[in-house]
């Protein structure tokens, strides 16, 4: 979706301030939020794309004013309410008031932790041959979906070259809205900076993105 989260290619935010010896978490509650998100995902409450989409739906003034893990917390709350695991009233009171929807994978147990902490695999069996190959000139479609997408807004309508084929993987645009995995081919596409930002851009710079097949067309 087009939202304030899609900041790629934008300027005016100032330089990135690097914090020396930055800790993993600045406050204890941040670690608890991460644990809750991972636990609910492992229990089948939602997948990673649903989690991202929930954060993207935050109003711009809240998104921009929130820290990284506060966005995680607000996204978690939104997902849990929308999917019937908790009510807004229960969040406010801190107590269960009625039975929640059952979790797909049941409760998270201590013996599940190893599995939960292992990085997921998203490769899937292709249903058709790849449409593009390395060296193909492709255009990122000028699309403006109302839901989650992994196609950066600044690349839409611009021409790049396929560098690698990464295989067939879960399609985030479908997974984010509960329409199944819908596996699609994934490509590394390289764009010249001048193609993206015009003649004033550094002509020696290039930008590469991972783009799913439905995002692309032959140029």
C-alpha cells in the first residue's frame, strides 16, 4: 500500500544518527514486545506479512512519532483485535472478558522455542516457468495496491535489468491479507540511479531490489 512507511527515495529526514554500542533493546518492554510478536506468530495468529501490513495501517502521525518497537506493539494490538484474539476493551483493562478465537497452532510451549527461533523458509515449488531471465530489461509496474506490497514506490514505472532469479517464494501481497501463499518467482532487479531520480543523480550509482514477478513487465 502507499503509506508513510514507504520512505525509500525520500529526503528531508536528516542523516542517520548511528548510536555507538547500541543495545539490542533500549527498554525491557521492547524485548517483551518482540517475544509476544514471535510467540503469536508461532502460534498461528498471523504471519510476518500480516504483521508488517498491520504496522503500515497506522495513521501517519502515529507511525512517524512512534519508536521501532512501539510500532511493533501497535501493529500486534491491531492484528489481535482484527483477528478476534482480544478485544479493545480487554486491551484497555488488561483482563480477558470473553473466549478468544482458537490459535491455529495451539499454545506456544517451551519445547517449541528452538523451532520458533529458526529462520523460516519461504521457497516454494513453482507452478509455471519463470517469465524473466538475467539480462532482461523490465519495468516495475506503476501499481498502487490498497494492501501490503514489497514493491518500493520509488521504482514504479521505472526500467531496470534482471540480475538474478531467486526462485519461487511465498507472495507477500497475498499472504498479508489471508489469501494464501500464492508462490511467485522472485528476481533481483538493478536500476540506474539516473533512471530513478533523473539527471542530477550520481550516474555511477545503482539500486537493486528484490521484485516478485507480478510487479514486473518486459520493457
